[in-house]
C-alpha cells in the first residue's frame, strides 16, 4: 500500500495526514502522540476513527498540524484520519459517518463588527 494523504480542518486548525501500513505509530510535527497531546482525552479523540474500525495497530500516521488550539487541532486530526481511512477503504464510510467523524464542524469565530467592542457585545447604553 502506498502513502495516502488527507486534510482535516476545525476552527483555525489544519491537519495534513499521511497514512501508510505499519504498527500504529502516530507522529505529530515530529513528536509522539503522547508528547504532543499529554491529555488522555485528546489522545482518545484522535484515535476514535481508528478504534471504531478496529485498526489501531494497522497504520502508521505522520501528521503536520498547524494553527488553532489543542482541542481544535485534535478534532481536525480526527477528521483527517477518518478521511484517509475512507480513501483506503470506501466501505468504512457508513460506520465513520454514523459516529459523526466524516462531518466538518462549520462553527468558527464570528468576526468583530464596527462600532462594537466584540462580535455581538455592545457598549453600555446610557439614557442620559
């Protein structure tokens, strides 16, 4: 099997993933998964598509992660891994879609509007 690549985005985070057959090693920006995401919850989020298909030990994953915060990065990586797994085997798509791993979360920061301190907040109203 050749290297399969995919991309995942969430808020300001972008994850570029390169998947090949291997022993289950996940390398993010030349660091191990546990070193990059010390939180076990974020590690769980990243591994969700693999554990859903029972492919945790089948693939080596190399990742370039950029932008956003740690939660957004983890969710962008989850989407990228799911997309790569579907490229490898299209029959896995219904299982991943049922879990919600194939959906790009469209929520992002709303822009600041002129004449206001933030996107929706208004300056204090003074009657007199």
